[in-house]
C-alpha cells in the first residue's frame, strides 16, 4: 500500500481515531505514548524496519534486538509505569539462520533483564525485508498522560538532547569513538530512564519521552494539554560532541537539537521543585508551561513560534511506504 507523501503520521493517527471512535474498554486510547486499559494495564506496540529504523552496516543483531526492545518499553515508562512483558513479532527474509535468531534474542534479553520485564511470546513470518514489531505491557495506578500539563509548571528533560542522533551521525561518518563514545552508546542502547522516572514520578504532571525529537514531543504535550509551551534554547543540555558537529553553525545546531529523535529521555512538566539529579541522571528545566496554545522557543530573549518538527515516519520522506 502506498501512503501519500503529504500525509504525516499524526494526520493518519487522527484519521484512525475518528474512524474507530472512542474505545469503550480503555481509559486512554489512541493519541498518547501507550493505551491504558480499564484495569490500569499499559499497552503499546512499535515496528522497526531494516533500512528505515536501523542500519545493519554498523549495528549488530544484538544491537538491533536490544535497541528496538528498549524503544518499545520506553513508551511504557513514558506513562509512568513499570514494564512487565514483551511480545515480539519478526519478519525474516531468506538467509536468516538459527544463529542469527539467537543473536537477535540475546539483544532482546539484554534489554529486558535490567528493566524487570520478559519476553512472553510472539510470531515469525516470512518477509522480503527484515522487521520487528514489539509490543510491551506495564502497569500503573496513576498513569501520567500528555494531557496533564498546566500553566505555571516547568518543562524538564533528563540527560542530554540529541545524543542518540549524534551517535548515529558519528557511526555513519566513522568519527572518533573516543570523542563520540557517550553518544554512540545512547544510539546503540537508549535505555529508558525507569529508575529516574520512579524517583521523579510523585512530582510529574504530564509525561512523554523524546522518541520523535524534542520539537515534536514537546508539541504533543502542548497540543494534548491545550497550553502554550516555551522552550528556552539556552537551557538545553547538550553534549560537547554534539556541539562539535556544528562549529560556527548555531542555527544548524539548534535545528539538530529540536528535530533529532530516539533519545528516549523523559520529557515532563512539573510544578516543582524538581531535583537536579535523579537515579544518577541529570534533570534540567528547559522551559515553561503558559496559558495559550502551541510550541514556542526563547532565543536570546526573543520568543517565537517554533516551526520545526522531529522525525515523521510518513511525511516528506521522499518515498512511499
């Protein structure tokens, strides 16, 4: 099936939501990081396609299994929930061996064990292109939703912005692993900030993770909560390695910070106070929640509407899906 180039992922999600209507047996349906069923179960699913979501030139099957699983489980953590179980569906092209499957699942296991979840099932089909579809479940008495941001709260993020994409660029260009080691590690294994979330959870109002890029994910919070969010450019925590990619190009660096995804850091609002570190991870206030609508950015004292978007799986990718 071909998808029109001018139809973005969020537009399709909106179409699906209008077509199906509001679910009768879920507290939260389409439109957040994960669904919340009536009994508090958190449920999410993600798909990862070779050549689209990962590059086998520099990622091993262990890396791919671990990375895809961590990304799926991050959606559970982004609902302020503990992950419980993972189900894996595989599409395998000709040439995949039993050894390859063991290697892939070794990476999946490496993702699950530290997070306290386990693989409980799945499916395997023949496919022209290698892909994984991973579902994850969790539970939370009081999930934190994207729609809970309120004026007067601050906007916070864990660790650094655009570290994972910095690592991808470094791998793609063959840059120094010594200089870009932290960023490469974040790209290879973006472990969800579960321990930090549990420490911060009592003070968290609205919550998501930075999977699609800071601009897109902060806009999700603003739109879902019907508030105005202002990001302070000067406050964004950035690796020195990231800055080194854009020496003398401040606009390019800012665009990179706003649009780069797959960090899977916690992005949340809180009335505060919020600790500067949680479970060994830095926590930075990067903006404010105000009355109004839309996403804005403060640069050198001037506030303007933010037009940039993060990665969209469908719109403007120059190819059909």
